[in-house]
C-alpha cells in the first residue's frame, strides 16, 4: 500500500503547467497491434470433433447420467465396503509404469494429510469464456469435496499443491514445461503420461507422495483436455479431482459411481460421496492395509464409529 501511494503522489507531480501544447506521440511509443487470435490447429479441431461425437454417442445410449443415481441403482453397506476396498486399496495402473495395467496387488491407503490447495491453469489456446466457466466449475466442486470429506480443500493461486491444467493439443509443449516446473524431479515415466497421452485417455491425474511418508499425498496434477465438450470436461473434473484425493482405482461393480469405466455416470454420486467420507475418516490412516481397515470400515458403516 505504501508503494502504491508513493506512485500516485509522483504522478500528481508530473501534471504539465496550464497552456502546454500536446506533443506528438514519439514513434517508439505507439502500442503494438494486438496479436491476432490463433486458430486451433487441424489436430486440435479433429480432437474436438472426435470428443463431441463420443459425448453424443454416450448420451444417445443413456450414459453420462447427471442424476447421481436413484431407485434403479440401489446399493447396500456391503456394496460400499466392497467398492471402497477395491477403489482405495488398489491401483488402476502400475506405479511408475506409464499406462501399464496394475498387477492387481493391494497397496496401502493413500490420502492427503495436509490442506489441499487447488489452482486452475489454462493453455494459451483455451478461449477466455471457457476459462471462466471451468474456473467456476472447479471452485464449486472443491467446496463440495471439502464438505463431503471434512478435509480442508480450497482453490486459489497462493502456494497451490493440486494443479488442475486445462490444456489442448496445441498446448502440449506448454503443459510439459509447466509440469517440469511443478515437479522438477518428476520421473520419465510420469512425464511420458502427459507427453504421449492417447485420445482414448480422456483425462488423468497423477498424485505424488510426501517425501517423508510414502502414503501421504503432497502434490497432484490433473490434466483435462480443453477440446472436450462441456459435460465431458465436467465429468473429467469430477473423476480426476476425486481420484487425486486417494480413490485411485475403478471397479466394474461400483454403481452408481464415476469410479467405473462404463461411463454410466458423468458426475460424482451419493455413493461416491460416501466413499470419500470413509476415506477421510481420521481412524483410517495413510499406509493402512485392507486387513487392518476392514473391521474399522465395517463398524463405521454400522454406525458404531464411537467404539473404534
């Protein structure tokens, strides 16, 4: 504030005396013309058409539901317990193995133990109107995730640790450079996920463990394709941000759920909210194995958490 006041005072002192004739603008001070908007490359346009067709086909099949489930998708505590174990204690892909499918072995429970601060960043080619909508979407969803988990989750530009990147095909080099800035020591296989992302992978998130605790997340990067139509882009945000909190796997038995590759649901469901709530129950700690967690989860679902 002091610097701002000084600057304003200095400006007041430079006012010319009365009667001073205006001078012609020196040629060097003529503002440069605004850069012409860059049109998407043929590759980016083709990607947009492809994902528009994918969304239209899924909707025509009655998929990408946004109702969160209903009478046609009942589930029990037994379902929740089974689905939580499969989604929280197993990986979809092999750790540090690129897109190689997981071996199927259980891993320790992973979650954030520090506050999550999400930031939204855009590639240079993302239209301004789309940026405003996507920022609002992430901000509103972060509030929902904080409410469901009871964990501090916020959005902003101050010291973020969960980076949500909306990037198009034409922003790939920019994305790689930014990821290197966020995680300078990122390994080659993790970086390759973003570099060679096939169009069959709609979006992804990579979460990095704390240096002092292999099961506590300290940083995450979600990559959302800017070419997606609105609903698919929102669907990516819902799934990747939730997975980046610790629900790393998918299960064909999870329903109604976004943690299922069948694309039936586009947005986080009540079932998924219960999974997130379980994950962030304090008695379930990072590194816990399925056998340790199973009796605790059973008591939590039975409503006897106080006896744990």
